[in-house]
C-alpha cells in the first residue's frame, strides 16, 4: 500500500515513456534517414565568428568608420549645451540687464 501511494504522488513528476527509441524509429533506423541526410549537408568545422549589432555594423567589416562615435560625441555635446543654455535663460529671465 505504501509503494502505490508513493508511486501515485510521484506520477505527476515523472513523465511517462512516450518517446522511446523503438517508438520513434519503429524499431529500426529507417525513419532517421531524412535526419541523417539533413545533418550530412551541414558545413563541418568551426563556425565563423559573427559580430552583430552596432559594433558589427559600424566598426567591423568593409564599411568600418569612426563616424558614429564622433556623431555620438557631437550629439551629447549638443544636448548638454542646450540644457545649459536653457538653465542659463531660466535663471536670468526676471532680471533686467
């Protein structure tokens, strides 16, 4: 009685044997032919390292350039200057010069 109680409680945690090798391939390796054919056509050896994103687009490859970095610096300078200028105007708004 105790073993059946434990088996019933653990029945939800332990999955049943659905995908056994015999049920998947029908008892032989005939069903694996297309899969083996697909994997045999894949390239062999180490994969080439790919750099994606901003670094891959602007700083590596044929069109590598430092222009995006300069644009970032210029944009940050422009934003900082604009904020500084408006703060200056806000503090001198009510004073008559």
